[in-house]
């Protein structure tokens, strides 16, 4: 699999997953963010990931 920053922009599809009282962000490139208690913080993690890779 190519490095996340070399994937075409449309291949970065982020989502959040809830597990108990925690939520975490992940991306179709294989990236996973840390578990968070706040959904908004997990969304910020996903946004930071897509902006750092050049995808939006």
C-alpha cells in the first residue's frame, strides 16, 4: 500500500467509530486516530489528518 501522503486525494475517506464511551477517527488509507471521549475532537483528528496529507 502506498504511503498515506502519496494517495490520490479522493482515496482519503475518513470516518468515526464509537466503541463504548470512546470515539476514534480512521481513514481509508489505514490511518487511525487515538480514542477520544468527545466526538468533536475525533472529527478534528480526522480533519488534521486529511489536511496534513493534502486531501480534503
